[in-house]
C-alpha cells in the first residue's frame, strides 16, 4: 500500500505512522513478507526524474529529510498531476515485490 506524499508533508507522515500504520498486521514494505503481516506500507515520493534530486523549487532540507526516512520509496519520476508517480509506483512495486497479491495506493489525505 503506497501512500502518495511530497517532501514537505513530514508532519502528516508522522501522524499516519503514529495512527493506522502502527496497527497490528501493518508492516513496512521494505521488510518484505513476514508472519503476522497482512498490509505492507510505504510512503511514495517523486523526484526531479533521476531518483536522487529534488524537484525544482523544493527546499533541499525537506527533500533530504524525506529521503532519509526508512519507509520512503523514491521514484524516478517528477511530481505531476498526470498520474506518472502512481504508475511508476505500481510498476516498481510489482517488480520488486513478486510475493504481493495486491498493490494499491492512497493519497495522504485519505485518513
């Protein structure tokens, strides 16, 4: 389950971590399949397109902080409204997690 986010949403990500992501059976995607886990989560953030550089105009501090979060998936696609980030997340998740039976995404404001 990928939660779409942007670098400056650090306070919102912390609320999500402290609430529903801390429930039993919700585990970090990066840890892979584990007994007792039925939902695997990650935050998903786009970059300037290379996977390591912040978007133009994004304060570097926000980007560096977000990039260092253990539950963050950085994509090699920019933040746009054309759904490129979501498509890249689905593609990468399917390739990197062949054990997953379902792949879904939600926006930060869903909860």
